[in-house]
């Protein structure tokens, strides 16, 4: 019964489901667990099948005593530093001024596009 508790514990974790379009359908994987992936014909099928694959992967890892990675609960501050050439810094500053916004606001706008 200990394995069931462990299985429930891992299945309750907020793993990162990633789904991307491929030529023939979709490819889904769990970011944190290598080898935990599946092809699918639709996004809905990808999520449904990936939940099954996640459960089978965790059960197998528990059975054989393999480590099971947990999701990283990382908070992001919203801040990071970027070094750019002087010429790019100048151009961004001039463009921001022309738009009537701060350099920071302008860079956020450009990154979000």
C-alpha cells in the first residue's frame, strides 16, 4: 500500500505538460521526467494519454526504485539583466523615447511580440 500512497503523491504534483504540433499530429511530454512522452492526434488526446503515460512511468520507477524527479517550484522575480551592444542600447532608447515610454516598458513590449 506504500507504493499507492507514493503514486498518489507524485500524481498530485504540478508536473509541466508540454504539447506541440507536429507534421502528423501532436507530441506531448512531461518536462521534468525524461522518457515520459506520447504522440497524439489531438490536443485533448495528448493530455489524456500523457496522464496515463505519467502514471505508468511513475509506477515503473517506484517498482524498480528509480528516482522520480519532482517539479521545481520556482518563483520568478520578473527581473533579469541583459547585456547588449552599445549601438542596440542606443537604438532601443531612441525608439522608446519616440514612443513616449520608458526603455524598460519598450523592451517588455518588444520581448512580448
